[in-house]
């Protein structure tokens, strides 16, 4: 492939902050061309994507709030800020793994000043899980897995995101119940 690993890194980097084309397409093409290097390509995509996510974070940190105030009401920004304070790391993790646009969450993380450490850890876990899963599946099953992934990737991603959200809701309900018992 003429674009190769450098192109994959660049695509993964810019997709995480500004560009709408996900690196998965190139990762899959490269991995299919040489399945023995599939995990190597997953590593490049993960590193590029996380570093691009950090760039998106700084875009949000440096100018995103000003832009958000032009687009959204102060009330909406305040609500989003509160949600990010409570669920920001989980939101980044879900977006990093799922078909949800990750770049929106990288920029929002900067706007709402999510802990950079938490942001990076969630990004590494989410992006790494996504890209390594793709690489590993191609390494093990090659082109056979493409039809399955093509038909089910969004469903599987959404199921995992749903499980994480369910966990957060349950955790919050249990915390409220525990607090209610202490008070009552």
C-alpha cells in the first residue's frame, strides 16, 4: 500500500480532532494486505488517534468554549458541563470505542476541562480496544470476518456502550439509595 503506516498515523491523528473519515478503513485495508502486521497497524492507529485526540482536547481548551457560546445557549453549555464533570471519562471511553464521533468528545473534553490524564487513559482504552479488536479479527480470520464486522460492528459497539451506560445508571441509583439510607 503506497500510503502505508505513515498515512494511517496521519489519518488517525486528524480524524480524532477535525477530519470526518475514520482510520478503520485504512487500518482494515493494511491489515488485510499483511495480516501478520495487523496488530502493528492497530498500534499505529491507536497512537495516532490518541495523539490526535489530545490535539482535539487542546482545540476545545483554547477556543472551543467561545465557539460553543455562539452556537448553544448558556443553559445548554452549563448542562453539558455538569454531565462532563460526572460522566466525562466514560463518555470519552464510549465514543472512543463506538461509532459515535470521537472528535466531538475530544473537543468537548477540552471545552469542559476534563482531566487530561483521565481523557488520555479513556482514549487509550477505547481506541486501543477498537483498533486492536479489528486487527486481531483480521489476523485470525482475514477477509471472512469483514462480512460479519460490516453487518454487526455498530450493533456490537452500541451493545458495549449500552452496557457501560447501564452500569453508570445502576451505580448512580445505588449511590442515591445508599445516601437515602444514611439520611433516613
